[in-house]
């Protein structure tokens, strides 16, 4: 679906953005209202999926960092215990 840029002087709610996108598809591309709603809904779903995937990747990366940090701390503690034993 082609991307259209709209200049708006006031911030639009999600509902207003959705309605505008449907109106543009109906008026410019000659789609029926129902088809336009499905097209916009599909785009919104894909956008939300991308955002969700990005958040999941960020959380996974943070989790791996925390695991690595914990493992490094455990190694350091083992070294310190050995050092104290051999003291």
C-alpha cells in the first residue's frame, strides 16, 4: 500500500488517524469502505507487531546482559573464595 503524508496542525488521536486513513483509501484508491477498513486494520496490526517485536528484542537483550553480569559476579566470588582459602 502506498504511503501518504498528511500535514495536520493539531495532534490526532489514534481513532482520528484510523478514520483519516480509511477516508484516504476510499477517496483516492477507490476502495470500498469495508476494504479500506481491512487495509488500514492490517497496517495497524503490522505496525503493532513490529513495535512488539522491537520491545521483545530489547527485553531479551537486557535479560542476556543481566545473566552475563550474574555469571561474571559468580566467577568473581569463586575466585575470591579460592584466594581466601589459599590466603
